[in-house]
């Protein structure tokens, strides 16, 4: 669980760094008026990530327990003599 949290934190920091660089370049080029599409993209990415995370979580809950049954049955399908 801690590993997943650290990976998520690292990815979030990387995304923030990229957004900061893009906004900094736009400001340097005196095109700060183009920062609105950047923020729209950030909001869209956060929304899509939240929806995908909730959907994957629901899918995981729906199949909880069945994976263990499948993993126990799988070797019998391809190992002779099981």
C-alpha cells in the first residue's frame, strides 16, 4: 500500500512539474493568454483519472475472491496429471 502511495505521489509531482514548465514557457513567450487550455487539460485529466480509478476499483470489488478460484484452477488446464 505504501509503495502505491509513493508511486502516485511521484507521478503527481512529475505532472505538476510538467504543467509548471509549460506555464512558465507560455509566460516567457508572453503567451499567458494560452494558459487556459493548459488548465482545462489538467482538469480533464484529473476527471478522467478519477472516473477510471473508481471504475477499476468497482471492477476489483466485483471480482474479489474469483481471482483466487481462477488461479487455483488454471494450472489444471495446462499441466498434465493435475
